[in-house]
C-alpha cells in the first residue's frame, strides 16, 4: 500500500451519525480496542467539539458489503472518540448501549453552558455546531489487509517520544485540579520563555505544567520532596473538587508577579533560570510572602523586606562561582527533588536575604 493511496478528507459529525443509523459504520472491527474512556474524558471531548477545537485524525477503512453492495466504513483508529459522540447524540443507535457505561453529560468544569444537558436540551445553534463539526479523516483503501492495518498501528505507536509523566497525566485526568494547573502554567508562558526556565521542547511536552503542579503542592502541603506518585495522587484526589483552588491560584499569581517585579529583568542571567533553582526561588518568595505551612485561608500578602534583588544576585554569583560548603554543593547535585536538598537550598537563600 502506498502513501498516496490514503484519502485525506473531512467528514462532519452528522455524516458519522447517518452512517451509524444506516448500519454502514463499523465501530469495533477485530483490530480495535474496546471502549474504555471514563466519563470525564467523554465530557472533555464534547467540550472540545462544542468549542470547534481540533482533535486527532480519525482513520477509516472503506469496504463494500458484497451482499448489499453498500459501503462499510470500519474505524481503524478513533473508535472511542466516535462512540462518545454517538452515545451523546444518538445513543439508541449503539449496539449494546449501557446507560451506566456509555451515558454521560458534559461536566460543568469543562463547559458550564452545556453542562448536565442531553443533546436534545442544547440550544439549536449549539446542536448545529456539533453536527457540523469537521473530523479530519484518513481513509484507507478497501484492499488494505488487517496485517497492514496492524503495521500502521505499530508505526503510529513506535515513532516519536515516549510519553513523560505529565503527558500521561494529561491523558488520564480531566478534572478541576488539572484544568487549573494548565490554566496557571499557560498564563505564565511569556515568563517561562523570557526567564528561560523552560525550553520550547519542555513547554511542548508540558514540563511547565508539571512544575506548576509541584508548586501548587508546596502551597497545599508545605516543603516536600518531588515525586511523580505524589503529583498523580494530587490530580486524582482533586479530580472532582478542589476547594483550595481559588486561593492556590491567587497566591501563585502573586508570587510570580513579585518575582517579575523584583527580578524579572535578570532571572535569565542567573542560576534561577534552571528548573531546580527556580523551584527554590519560588519557594523562598512564597515563604516570605505567605509562609510555608500557613494554611490556605485567604490572607493578605506580606511585603518583602530588604533588597531581595541584591540578595538573589549574590546567591546566584556564589553558586556560579562554586564556592560552596559541602551541604549546599550536595543539595545542588544528585537527588535535587529530595526534601532535604530543597530545605538546604531554601535555607541558603534565606541566610543571604537576611544579610543584605
């Protein structure tokens, strides 16, 4: 099969609904996985469609039913996306539809305008927008054998980077904590870039979202060791509700603004442009302004006392020169996310701040 034989086109949601009604859409051929999406993932997809945002390409294989002479469109990749859409718009057309497993509504956290409404309860304009949504589709020719389809799957899954921990969390969680972390990280995009804390590849792979999540945990739990299980648990425990979210967001923005106000012009020229020491810098500012372990009741930020810019510049110079005691040197290499290493680095900045 040559690359040129694949038809690249678009089909509307209404096309897939029509094919499902007529029985000419095969959602679960032998090589497809069964539907396993949680309700939150389905809600997120429908919000994406309502907003007219793009989703990954759907792969179909067209064949002809030799008895009816009608075309049959087998879903090679995209079964869960299409099953979600059909379950929302026309659940009675799905074979084996189970209301508990397949039924869902859009969550308020994803889209308050359509939350908790069935398709028929949406406004006429919203229903039209959904039905007219274009899926990008690649259609494999009818002579594509199952073996070749499996080879396509293998190539799709073997090229590119292995997913990192944050990319995996992005695919697993759809709730309140995740939404806020992505919003906060995105708000600071220009700063991440101008401070050179994250490269464009880091941002593309959501590393700044992971760092934002870790800083939120700092506010929730105080000084802690960074671990992927801890971050994942925080996403899971705050999937449906995150009552501290408003205060966490407020404090995060205040600290980032204060870093910008006092150090913004020089961050990129200091050691704090590195991820490890930026975390320490944020922790230092947070402790001075709000206090580690202060709880998350709303409180007025405390003013910084002393010349924080001078203190941080001196600290950066000391680290760059390498004139360090063994404890600090150890905290700057090896397991830098360890809670003891984080505590040592924080104490170093606080000593320097008090001395100016």
